[in-house]
């Protein structure tokens, strides 16, 4: 996304510089040492950002033709970023390499278009939405022990079954160094803040329960729920139903299948690149890495 924003900035610069007032419309910068032409600038841009920028520009064009993302949806995303980040918003913009909100709008629009494509065939049931909403009304406090190896996780679980202290074992064995020194304490969390497998396990447990081994992308967890508390001021379901559905759909995305879907959408667009260096940019390639890799 950052590269996409850079490409748009460069393209906008070409337009701006072309109005500098030179008598030669192809000259965009004049210096005592010589002029810079549109062709010079184009070739430099092409060599540095060409493939990435072209791919992202074409992808946005194709996805915009197939999926609808409104200005209101983009603005809602920006406001959500601002609400979440607060005073850190400007710093976050700098870290992303974004110079202004116009570039942020471009980045968000591309993200929403890709999301629309990837979630198009993902089904979310009413029951899943209701379960998610119920979880929104409860926060869970827990400890965990994280292991890289399943056999080691089984050994630790056996020690727990034999009555050894959870916090002591977390300090000794957990590879999550940040929480291990506090006996595995991860504090309170709510729905959508943890790996889905971790969340499902924790919300199915009672206070003081210790889970079986839970596998996530981070490794093998053993979870102990230490407290549950009600969340105040939860919005009505009808006000948050769309955002809940979107979040569940996003969690259900298979990254490999999503990449295949995006590739298929581009292939169906019959893209014909006229620039020789990039004429194979959208040709199907074997053994392409997936988004997950």
C-alpha cells in the first residue's frame, strides 16, 4: 500500500511540474546544468517503482470496475483510524510514509477493494454474528503458557495435571517473554483481540479452568481463565451488525484462496500491458508465493 501511495504521489508530481511555465511542454524542470523532461522523469519512475506502481494502479482500476467502495466508506475508515489512534494519528501517518489524508484515502480505498474481492464468497451466519455480539459483552482475564513444540506443551500440561503452579510453569517454560515474567498474565481482552482459536477456547471456559493445548499461528498455548467481567455501554446489535459481519468474514479468509481470487479477477480483465518491460507483469506464474508467505 505504501508503494501505491508513492506511485500516486509521483504521478501527481508529473502533472504539477508540467505546469511550471517552460516554453517546452516536455520540460518539467529547468536548471543551469540542463533540463529534466517528462520522459526523463517517466523513465526514472518506471525503473524505480514501475512494476509495483503499475500493478497497483491496474489492480485498483480492475477492482473498482467490479466492486463498489464509496467515499463514505473510505471516510468512515479514516475516522475509525483517528478514533483508535487519537493523538498518535499524525505519527502513524508518518510511519506509513503518508504525507496527507489524500494518500491515506487512496490506500484505504485499495484495501477495501481487495477486502471486497476476498470476502465476496465468505458466508457469515446469523448465529456467528449473535455469538460475536454476546462475546462483546464480556471481557476475559487470562494467563497463558506458549510453547513452540507440541511435545513440550504436552509435558507442561502433564505437570499442570499433577498439580504444579500455572504461574511458575509459565515463568519457566513460556516462550512469550513479555508475559512469562508475570506468570503468563495477559490481562483482559475482548472479542477480536486474540487469535480466533485462542479466543474460542477462552470464551468456552469458566473462571479457573485450564484449557487443553490450543494451537494458533504463534505456537501451542495452555490457557487459564482467571476472571470474567461485563462490558458496559455495548452498542445495540443493529448498530454494529455490519462491522461484526465484516470482522468475522475477514477472520475466515483463506489467504491462499484469496490470492487466487484476486489473480482470477485480474485474469478475467484481459489486461494488455503496452510497456515492453512489463508486458508479462500480469501473466500467470507458477510457484508464485501466496499472500500468507
